[in-house]
C-alpha cells in the first residue's frame, strides 16, 4: 500500500515533480521561495544561517516560527533548487499524510486495506491539505497529524516505553516542521482521542476487518496510573527535547515580537461562511480564482475543504450505520463549528477559554481535523458496504481521479526559469556600488502592490510578464532572491522594534500618511540606510515627500498606476560614525557577523543601521563592549578615542546553542534506543542462523 499511495502521489504532482513546473502565486513567491533561496545559499556555503540580514534591517532566521532549518527534510535543499525543494517537500508530505492515515485507520478503526486506502486518498488529496501547498510548512506539519494519533493509539494500547518514545519522536518532528497552529490543532485532537480511548476502551473492529492491536501480550490497562502518566510525560519530554533547537530560539523571538496577543477581530480573519458549507462537495460553487470568478468572502484556499462526492456519501453512510464511528462524527461537527469563527459561538468561547486560540489567525484552519474525520468516516462507510476488493479499488480510483481533476485548478504553475527575472529596477539597484558593498538598502511600501499582484479573486496567470512586473516593484520579500537588503519586509512574526521602525517609515511614504509624516519620511528612511525607495502610485511623488528624486518609472499591473524608483537624497551609509563624515569600511558582511574598520578623528559613536536584538555581541579592537540602542531599533557602540579601530558584531544566541545541544543529545538517545531495541529483537529471534554443517 505505501507504494500504491506513492504512485498516486507522483501522478497527482507529476507536473511539478517530474515536469519541472513550479508554484509561484501568493506566499510561495512572496515568502517561502525567497526564504528557501536564502537558506540554500547558506547551506551551500556550509552554514546554517542564524540571522537574516535581507529584510527589516535584519531579523532572526533561526527561531522564526515559519522557517525549518533543523527539520530533517531541509537537508535535501543542499542538493536541489529551492523550487524543486518546495515541490518535493509538498509531494513527500502529502504521501506521508496518506500513509499515516492508512496506518491509523487500520489500527484504530480496524478498517480493511481497501477502506483504509480510501480514507488515505480522501485526506491526502482532499482540498483542505493540498490547497495549502503555497504554505509548505503547513503541509509538513499537517502531514504528521495522523502519525501523532497513530503513535498515541499504540501507546494507549500497550503502555510501553518504546511506544512513548515513538510518540515523542513523531510529535517532535511535527514541531520541527514549523507550523505551530497545525501542532496546536493536532494536540487538541490527540487529547480528545486519548480521553475517548481511555473512557471507552478500544473500539470494536469494523465488520470484516482486521483484528485490532499489534499482537502484543502487554495489557491495555495497567494498574499503576502513575506509570501511564509517566509514559505520557516521557513522550512530551522527548518531543520538546528533539525540537529544542527550534523551540528555544522561537520562544525568544516570540517574546520580542509585535504579534503576541491578537484581538478577536484580528484572529477572525478567514472563516467558513454559512454559504460555503457546501464546499465539501461543491468546491466551485462560488467560483475559483484560477478561473478568475471567485465571489465568496476572503480567499479560496483557507475554506477549501472538498473531499469528493463519493467519500462524502460514504462518510454519511458510515455514521448512519455504525456507532463506533460517532466519535469521529463529533470531531467533524465540533471542528466545523469552530471553522465558522465569529458566525458561531463555539470559536468565541474557545478564544476566551482555551489556551492557544488567541495566538493564531483564521478559524477556517479548523477544517483540517474536520476533513480528517470525514476521511476516516468514508473508510468506515466502505467497510459497511461489504463490497469485494474490485469494487473498493474502483471507488478509491474514482475518488482519486475526482480529487486529482479538482487539484489541477488549485494553483497556476510556471517554469522555474521565469521566476527570478532581473527586471530593470532590480538591475539598477544591483549595479549601485553602495548596495554591492552592503552600505545601502531599498524600501518598497506595499501600498497598492500586494493586492495588485495577489488578487484573491483572480490569480491572473495569463498576465504577460507577470514575474518581471512584480520584480520591478521591489516588493518585500521578492528582493531576497537577488540578495538585495531591504529595510522593510513581510514577516508574520517580526521583532517589535524592527516592525515599528520599518513599518512606520514605510507608512510615511504612503498616500494616506499625514504631511508631517511625509516630510520626515526620506530622512527617517535614510537613517536606516535606505538609498532607493520604490513607490507604486498613479502620480509621481509629490513635493510633500522631499528628498526623493525619480530615477526611473515603469508600467505595472492595472494602469494608470506606475512604479516610481526614487533615489533618496537623504541616504546615510548603513555603517557610519555619528558625525556623518568619517568613512567606515565593511570588511566582512555575513548573515551572522559584521566587521567594520575606520579611523576616528575623535571620540564618538559608531552606528550600524541593523536591528538591535538579543543574541548580538560586539567587540571593539578585540575587547567586548556593550551594544547600545540607537534610534529605537538600531545598534551603536561608544568609541572612546581617536585613531584606527576595528569592530566586530557576532550573532550567537545562547538559546540556539543550548537548544541545538539538547536536540542533538535527544536524537542520539533515540538512535541508541532504536539500535538497542533492534538488537534485542534480533537476539530474541536467535541471531544469524548458522550453516547446518557447523
């Protein structure tokens, strides 16, 4: 069955995995492809980047909740291109999700092979999972949901140490996959399933299916409850320890981030509207952005939950005729009510009562457990049909064909060769010597740009020169692909000081800003090292924006708006002395370290227009010195005397060192435990048989 599911996965993702086509629309092009390009550049150089200097005047890379440098699959990036990596990680994790669903269906519900295969096909290719392929980390983390439940089910049936270790390893991998919201939903579902199994005992097998369990002689219910609790604690300890290299730095970033507690209005961003309840069987009832006729509220992919008519009908049949499936019917109902967001009372109650709901956007993502439950119920329905293998195989193939046909219109694809065009504005900025030496940045306010190129209603995949037009806007984070440093940036969890400084300056250039903000905009941007400002507007920058001179203007989508590339006449070098006259040389300009040399005419202050954050340390002429805050977000050193000087800034947060050490130690322990278990099993079977002549 694993090979069968793999074959279906290859067929589904053939244009990407084999045909070489690439995703580009939305967050893939704006965020994940630039981030993976940055990671590949550093992995090729033999290092894991801790700091990202290319957006927001610098921001942590390790500890960013949306990146996954320690996830095992990330090692593949060293050998393939970023576009190939995204294609492969999405396809591999869709297959992984299907395999986990198959195994969980067999173990927990006792489904036949054919019924479990239908459940796997429905979940792995259903709209809720594959529609998230523009968020690779979401697919990665969601793929581990059935595996966590499978491992938990094993533990609850055997209460063995090795099963606790397996559960901890699987949950740790989900944490490393780097989408906290998917882990959060998984943990709530796992808790509910655990309570159900403990209270009800193991469910009876579906008629005509395999015997439940793994044949172990270990009793299901041990008399020592503290022992069971200890095994659960062990599992969570292993998960946290394995992911500690990701978790510890993330805690530091989130602590200093602008996004900590979200209002209900902010959380309730994308939800399933009552008029979209038919999405489970009628995915294009409100049109599709691929066809350019999407009419529903919000975007298409958050509320996409198509499972196919056949699986949905079988799920209804399974619930109607089987009491053992009622738990999953309840899971579906509760998840559906949560997905309604503010349209129902349940999500409001969860927001105020349950931990975690205040930290994440988009109630519609609660559709993930709902679709998983529907997939299992579809498998139950097949089992209740008592059909022969040929009919069950036919139902699986029909369900796959339907879902694969739907999947062809989820997102547009393009040749990777078209994804990073060197547009005229990119070429002009790249040619500037101050940009090449690391002394100058760009800034591109997103006003009028984001919705112009990522319209929820219409993908616009037939737009001529789409990639070149978008690159010409210098929109953050597109410029990361070209190695261009940006004072602004698109970062869901940004440091508070960086977001405040860069966001405030970017807002000052927008048409809705006040005259006072506009008059100070160029000077404030110049203090951040911004030499070029890209504005998307109908008219050239007005006199209320003094300090800017237009060096190029170009067409963009939806005329009469144009892109105006402006030089900032109030630019100040990124590394400078406070007097503004003495030149400072950047002799080393890496992601995690900067070295500066200069000759001071007198005592003063050195300014480095990079984000000041915990984890940075500095030396002046070889002696450790404190880093002072300058301008609310930048770094500065006190220079006590005249003469030649050398300063070094190094980013090496203790949370990263400690977390990485714990992760590696835990990994070593799991490998040792696996080797011990394998050796013991081999020994019990009598070892290597000897030839009969000896």
